[in-house]
């Protein structure tokens, strides 16, 4: 019974984690030794966001890095470069025809009505680059797409969630 419970709990956890609304990927330099990185500094030159969203992103990036044992420093091991992007999305959906259909044996005719509608919205994404401060080379990058930019209340929840999902891949498991 105990094994069955653990199996069900594992399946439920996998089911919930695979239902993420975000598309997240990461890549890393195989030659980098991630155990040597202990400190970081945020660089926000490329972060084109309003002040509220910028604070959300930077606070969550710092929180995630600190939870992985890194600390802020003026002379860091890693430079963290955060970028944001926005994409206009047009989602077109349609339904199958419905209504009255033919009559009269093999050669009948009928009427069907289908419905098509479009939904326009803006989707946001984040890129987090970790650059070795000594060599100035990119050693890890993560990106995520799927933030509901047009809904402020959604952004409030989605920004920390997407940063956490991106940073879940750091340090990489070789």
C-alpha cells in the first residue's frame, strides 16, 4: 500500500510539473566548471522593462541564484545579463461545421456553419545569460517564453514562476 501511495504521489508530481504554460530551454558550455562560481553581479543594460516588472525579474533572479549558494559581489565570478522580449501573437481558432445536413439518399445536400475567431495578445519572454567574469565568455544561458504581458495580475505570478523554471536548469546536470 505504501509503494502504491508513493507511486501515485510521483505520478501526480510529474503531471503537475509537465503542465507548465512556459516554453523553457537552457544550454551551457561543457568546459565550464560550475563548482567554481560562488559570486555574481547583475547587469541590466539590455533589460527593457517597466520599473515594476524589472524589479520582479531581478528580485527573482537574485533569489534563485542565492538559493543555489551564490552571493552578490562587486568583483564577481559570474556576470548575470537579463534580457526581455515581447512578441505579438495572433491565435486563430475555428469550429467544425454544425447545423442541418443533407437529406435524400446517396446524393443529398445540406447546410453547415463553421465559426472562426482570432485572439490577439502579447507574449513575453526572458533570457538569462551567465558570463564568466574572467574570460568574458558565456557559460550558461536559459530562456523562457509564455508570460501574459497584457494581464498585469498574471505577470505578477508568472514572472517569478518563469524565472524559477529557467533557473531550475542551473547548474546543469552533466
